[in-house]
């Protein structure tokens, strides 16, 4: 039996997919390429080369690898930023809306 030590309400799905992050709080709606590390029903963890400010509103688009699965387009707010190395930041986003 697998021990479930992660005290979350939803399981995380580990991914290694390219995503597009649109920064909604920025007047230009800047788009940045990033890597999705994991995804749950309420949040997503992305790896980026630079940090984002806490509470920044973002839109995250994850393209589907095949036609049987729809792409994911979600809005959320940055809730966590962790520097993991030179030009490597792990950004936690709370999903507030899925289109």
C-alpha cells in the first residue's frame, strides 16, 4: 500500500509539458514559455527562468499531445515562488477559473 503523506485534497498529476503563461496584470499581456511540473484540480506548478510577484494574475495554456484530450486553458494567481537555481524558479499558481 502506498503511504499518502501529502495532506492535500486533490492528488497531483506529475507532468513535464511546455505551457504558455500570459501575465494578465501586465498591460502588454506578456507571454512566457514555461514547463508544467505538476497539476491538480486546484493548482499548477510551473518552472520559469524568472520569478513572478505573488498575487500576479496569469492565464496558463497547456496544449494537448493528442486530439482525444482537450487543451487546458486556466486562469489563476501566483501563490508561491521558490528559487531553485540560477534562472530556475518554481511558481505555484492557484487555479481560479478553467475555460
